[in-house]
């Protein structure tokens, strides 16, 4: 046998084997690299246990007694961690919030959002109410309570038309008037003020209906109040009352000390309206029974509105140490472009009247959550719903208007930078939750 021939064949086999081996390796190597990268990325993703992290803000959480710089992490729409410092590498999204205040999503306990196009319907499926999402998130509000726009006869329409499609959490006080707040003779009809059907509908929708509302009745009887309280007793919910305009005038002291129960809500606390004596008397002093009523447990709500907030009432009251239990707007078409404007503008008025920011936040978050018996809201405890607001306190030269046509000057104003609802960013004024163009891998 030719030695050289055998050696050449062996060499050829060896070259072919190496060639095939290299081909297979070139095919296999990318697969292994891909798997390696996948495993590394999966491990990194797994290590990112939070969906969102808000860093370096001053956290004000009145329920938990927190007013200090802290980080807050969110996962699956819930509060997942609250700590002095949280590793940003553990979160898929990091929001830097230095210089800002992080607070629970604001709760506006008095609005009118049963908007519609029904003629002569006022606030009840009419033109006087407004769509909630157009006004809430930009002011840091994540939850509103409609104050009696609907009654038991048309609550289903309100639910289908406003509550269900809104991104804002919409709750309701059910009007003791079956047709709701349609104005005029409709709200003067005692025959349409029934405790049983009102409480029945309230009990049917406990996840949405948080109380009963009385408003705008001008007769001399106490019947609307008494029927609303009866419905409240049956449904085990509070009553909110817009009181005044009665001919002849009914006693405010009797209302607060005899007719209403602890936990019931007296809105428009700083108003001076026809048919109702104001809380602050002609000498600038809080009436003694106002102090007693608050001590009893009556909730004094701001309910600013288009005609129910006067500095002549609010400033003397604040100077004497009287505080509203809750801050609310009474949002509707007659207030949104007037002195009220929005929730943060109302809160800023109290800031410039000398009320500490921590108290203002409590009166706009945890306090109203308790009054409407929704203690799952208004705080940032572990596993709580991730409704949060980032506020900036701006210094400058500002003016604030009451509903009587007067203004005060102030040097502080609250601005909403970011609103988060159920763990999702729904308002971002300056893009702090977004990567900067040209400086991101996206």
C-alpha cells in the first residue's frame, strides 16, 4: 500500500472533520450565546422586583405619621415598599423626585360630575356638571365623590355614563331627592324624598355609594334632613348637607346639635349664604355651638364652590384655631373658572392662611377617606392601592380669590407634577416619568 496515499486520505478526513466541526460550532455558538444572554436578562429582570420606584421625595402620609424623605416602590398597582432608601436597580422604572412632596392621591369629597345633555337638568345629567377626568388628575386628585347629583331613580344612568368609563375613581352621595339635583321644583318635591328606595339603592351599590345628600330645599320643614338621616341609618352611611335658603330660616344650631349624627358632614363650612347664619359671627368670632358640633363629631367640609367660600369666614376661623375636617372643591361649571379653580388652588389658600402643609394633606387624603368609610384609600401603607401624587411647592407672588369677589395675596402655591392612579402615570406635567430624548437606549 502506498504510504503517501494513505497519509493524504487521512489528512483529507481530518480536514473534513475539522471543517464540519467548525460549521457545527458556528451554528451552536450563537444558540448558546442567545441562551446565556436570555438567562442573564431573565435574572436581571427577576431582580427588578418593582414596577416603579419614586426616589428622594419628601413623603407625607398622615395615616402613618410620616413626614420625611423616603422612597416608595410600586408593583402590580400596589405599594410594595416604603423605606429610607431603595436600590434603583430593583425597579424597572425610576422616577427622581428630589425637591417634591409625595402624598397619597388626593380625595375631593364634594364634586358634581353627572354630566350630560338633558335639558333643564342642572347637575343631574345636565350641563352644570363636568366630566371628572378632564379636571382631576392635573390637580393631583385620584378619587372624587359626587355630592348628590343623582338620586335613586337615575343612579344607574350616572353609573353607566360617568362612573364606569372614568379613569378617576368616582364615588357618590345619593341625593334624598329621587330625581337628583335637577334644580327648581324637582328639589322642592317632598313626595320624591323617600328613605326606603334611597337606602335600597345605597345598599345595592356599596362599592360606589358612600352617603346620602341633602341640598337646596327652601321650605320650613325638617323633612328632607330627617328622611336623609333615616336613609343613612338604614344603609349605615353618613349624610352630607348643603344647608341654607330656608324660608323662614331654620336653626343651624338645631341642625348640628340635634338633627345630624356624629360622622355626618356639614359642607360649605365657610359660606355666608341667604337663610343661614354663618359659622363666624358679626364680631369675627366662631359661634360656641360650632366648636361643640365639631367636638360632637360633625365633619366640617370646605365645599368651596362658586358661592360658598368667603375669606371673612375662613380667615377669622383659622386665626382662632378652627380647622375644616376636610378640604373639597364643589367642582362644577360655576366654580371651575372662578375663585375655586381646582383642588390644589383651594389647598393653596389654606397654606397661605397659615395652615401647615401636613394638616392640609391630611384634610385632603386620609380624613375624607375615613369620613366616607373607605379606609383602603388616602394612605401609602404596604399593599395599599398605588394612588399617589407628586407636588411641588412654588414660591412667588400669587393671588387667591374667594366667592365674594375679594382676594388675598400669597407667596406659596401647590402644583401637581405627577399623578399615579392604580400604579399608572395619568398626569406628568414636566415629563419626570419619561426618559430624555437622545439620552436613552429606547
